[in-house]
């Protein structure tokens, strides 16, 4: 079992920046993907940014050029630097982890951290 703990959410003005952090409760092996999703009220959960196997990064189209995902393997952590935030990006941001287990995948989610972009 793996617990994911997010932090760094909060209230920020339009055009501002926030940095989210996600720490796993133990060392992780056989990572398939690890990254961030978000869900706004009344909308489906969507990909923000994630690492996939082979150190590839994937970003949602709307955040390319403004958000940056990074990680610290020694700390079992991933981070999301969000710049030039927009009001429509107000959402709960979730850390996601998929690891290879046998022939399948085990999926874990954090509890979510609220990001509110408002003046």
C-alpha cells in the first residue's frame, strides 16, 4: 500500500504562481506513471502533468508552457510548479501514481489539494 500526501494548494490571484508537492509514504519501484490531475466542480478529472516510463513527461494542452512537473526520487516526491494561473484553473488537484504489479497496474490517489485562482 502507498499513501500519497499533497500540499501547497491555496488561494492565488490570477497570473500568480503556486507549487504543489506530493510525497509517497515509501520508496516506489516499477512506476508506470506519477503526476497530477485536477477536477473542477461539475467537470471530469483531467490530466495536468505526469511522468511516464522512460522519464517522459506529458502535459495537458491547456497548461503547456506554464506548468512544470519535476521530481525528487530520493524523497519519493513529485512537484508541480504552476505559473500564470487562470481563474478557470480553480480545482482540486490530485496526485496520482500507477505502479506495475505482476501483469497489471495498481493505482493510488492522494486526498487532493484545493487550488483557488481568484482576485
